[in-house]
C-alpha cells in the first residue's frame, strides 16, 4: 500500500497523540498542548504519513540555529526561521501495527527533502542508543552523547548533512 505525505493539521492531533503515546514513554512523550503548538508553529516541517486513509506516522522538526537540539525545544514552539541552518527532529513515530515497513525512513527522507528545498545545512536529532543504528542507516552520523537530560534518559546527538 502506498504512503501519502501531508502537512499536519489540527484535526490530525488525536491520531498523532495515539502514535506519540505508543512510541514514547510517558516521560518522553509530548503533551497534547505542546504537540498542538508544534502543528501551529511548524506548518511546513510537521509531516504526516497516511496509508489507506489512516494516519500511520509523523515527523516534526523545527528550524534551529545550532547543530544540536536543546531540551527547551521540547517545551516551547516558535515559528521556523528561514535562515536557521538545521531542522531538529523532536518526534519521529510510527504506529505499532505498521512498524518495520520503512515508514520511519520515508518520513525522514521527506523531512530531508523539505530541508533541501529550504536550503538548510542539515537535520539533527537526539535518540536513545538502541536507535543509533537505525539513524545511521538513514544517513545520520553520531556526534556522541548529547547534553540533553530530557526524560532522565541518555541521548545521542545524530546529524545528517544535506
């Protein structure tokens, strides 16, 4: 079944939150309020994936000025700056029933394409150690352990240059 990409809309919020809660621990997951703010603030860099009319995943990444994201990005949403060189992925999540089908990789590729069209330098994110190989397969390199203390976890900075 083909995957259709669309920009996130406020009406998508319930489905986005179901996927968010299935993909992240309660401490890691965004709140509904912060996710709604992301939809409003990042309209061109919040991408949803659909199969058969059903939301199956999403990726959201605001434009930032530094190579690595900072924890304050999880709390506050500001409109994307056209001159910021990086897109910072705050969430990449896929519905549990369709994991392993390449949807996460396809969403990453879509966000990278947006970054190229916007003349960004790269895409950056933090991830848990278990996900480092996934991101490496998708063209990211590890910059080592992150300064992030989000959710009390140990995170790793990953960057994909465009």
